[in-house]
């Protein structure tokens, strides 16, 4: 037995590939509505840590927070 015969061999597909049907339209519509709703939402505050004073670590002389 040579090296090529000892390697695993690919098993061919049996029959033609099936066609992709997709997601139902109602699911796509609900998802699109949720994304639009999420994108339109504006936070009232910054998403940064609330109530925490910024440190000066990592700033050079003259840089202001």
C-alpha cells in the first residue's frame, strides 16, 4: 500500500444538491422591523461608564480629558 492509498478518500455526494428555500417572509419582516426600531432608538446618556470620573492615565502633558 502506498502513501496515496492510505489517505482518507472523499465520499462523493449522492444525488443533486437541494435548493435553498429560505426564511419565511413574515420572519424577515419581523426582523427588519426590529432592526429599524433598534436603529431609531437614541440613548439619553452616553454609553460610557456612568458616574465614573476619567483618569489621566495614558495622557501626555497638556492633554485634557
